[in-house]
C-alpha cells in the first residue's frame, strides 16, 4: 500500500503533511503536492494532517490513476519538506468539483 494525493489538493496546496513525513516523499507543483509512491513507506501520518482530505490510500477504489499521476509528477517536481502557507483561494476551492480540468498546472513549485 501507498498513499497518494488526489484532486482536492489542486488550488489548495495545504502543506501540513510535509512536516510529518518521515521520508520526505512529497513533491511540489505550482498548485498542488504529490507523493512519490515508491518512496512512501505507508506510515499514514500524512493522511490526517491534510485539511482538504486530499491524501488517500491506494487501496481505495479507482486510485490506480492517482498512483500513476503522483509518480509522474514526483519525477518532475522538486521535493518539499517545509510547511508553507496554503494558496490564497484554498478555503474557497476546498471540496470543489472538477478541479483537475479547471485549475491543474503542470508547472513545478519552488520546493524546499
């Protein structure tokens, strides 16, 4: 099992999860985070830290696409280990449907 970041992180990018990760497997895009599924040790400490409920175990239904998505972007984006402020629109965008089509950016974040 591994954990992955799902669509609800898009346009929110809460980073509470990165500070509790013991293996630094989070990577930062311009407007979301991903987890490298091969680096994740399945400890689960990140999942309850996410205010947007965007971190899910890969054992839930239909998570294969999110495992592939997280793997793809973790190879392109820089590692992030330090908590940062969420995006300004995070509260408004939390739980919004269709965020992938509306807001997703392939651009990397700053990392750090």
